[in-house]
C-alpha cells in the first residue's frame, strides 16, 4: 500500500508540474518578445482634400523612437516596454518644421511667416502597450493647412488706376499642437495681390495664402494701394476679418474664398479705405496664384 500510494502521489505531482509548465511556456511564447510590445502603423490618407497627393515620406514617433516611411505601413524594429505612449505621425512639408507634436511655420523675410507652406498631415493618439503583444495601429492623417483666398472689388473713380495692392494679414497661426488642436503664435503673413484680367471677376484683385490656421483675438487685413502715374498718391486699406475667419480652423480640406468691396477709391490724397461685410464666395472662377 505504501509503495502504491507513493507511486500514485509522485505520478500526480509530475503530471501537475508538466501541466503548469506547459501553461507558462505557451504564455511566454505568444510572441518572440515576451517582455515587450511591438507595433505596426498603417497611415490612412483618405481625408486629404481634392487634388492633394499623398506625401512621399512620413514620420512615426513613439516614446524615444523616431522612424521614417515611404510606404503605407511602418513596422519599427524597436520594441516597447509596457506602459502608455503618444503615437504621432506626420509628414514634413516645405515651410513647416515639426518637434514632438508641435508644428511651426518657417519665418519669411520682412517679419512674416511663410504664406505658402506645403500640405501638412498629422495624427496623434494615445496607445497602451502590454508585454508579449503585437499591435496593428492606424494613423488617420488629417490635413492641417487650409487655403484662404481674399478677393477685393474696388469701386469709385480711381478703381481702374490701381497698379498694385500690397498687404498683410495678422493673426495667422504660427504653431499648432496637433495632439491638443491648439493653434498659437499669432503671426503676420504677406498678401500678394494680383489683378484678375478676364472672366466675370475681371477688375478685382485677389491674393491666396496657405495657413496652419488662425490664432489670437483678431485677424486684420492692412494694405497699401498705389496708382498709375502716382495719381492719386498711395492710400491705405484696413479691414477686420475676425468674424469672417471665425471657423477657419475647421474643415481644413475645404479652401475658403472671401470677397469684399472697397466702397470707394480716392479722389484726393489722404483717403483711407475700409472693407466691411466680407462674405464667402464661390472661388471657382478666381485664378489666384500663391
């Protein structure tokens, strides 16, 4: 009896040990990296806007890792310890630099920022990594640069004598934290107006810029009008666009065209013009160049 009992007990203990060992073995070998997590990131470029190509290269950052990719999917060689991370993805277009999750528009001459940066796309999300796990992640790339066109219709006796309109727009966003959606660093951008010479909008003046967004409490247009033969002398133009640009930071894939009428042009020196009542207009016939 004693021998049989000892044999039975030994057999049961061995079976239990093997069973437990098998469970641990399977658990530890779910992946080749039992103590860390691995990610694969696929970029979704669906929301680019009409006529905008997928960037040739994009960047992925997470924790201390940074990698670049030219295809649709990025698989870092890096493994990640368990914990919480911010996964950021973005391209780096001309005229914009990215540090962490903050994009900044480059400076231009004359105290301005660049008025025609390339198309920036970004994605930011929080990721929780567990050990011994592979993650298939999607980075939804959102366009962060919007096109703005201003169209001025001069009226009055000197409208046909305008030779140039040189101006600037204040309150353009110089930075964007794309993880929080906060636009900052209100800055000035140069407006390069050209005269429309054909079509239904002939005689109007137009300028197009690309902006990260608007920032600060106000956006104002200031400009100087010069005339043929210096007659009349140059005059100034000021206009408040704050209300008209109130929703500019939304729907960035849709270009915005605003039209306004300069109610009068000068008959003598000292005139200062004002445009009130900017309205969104159809920009289909406006041939503006950046």
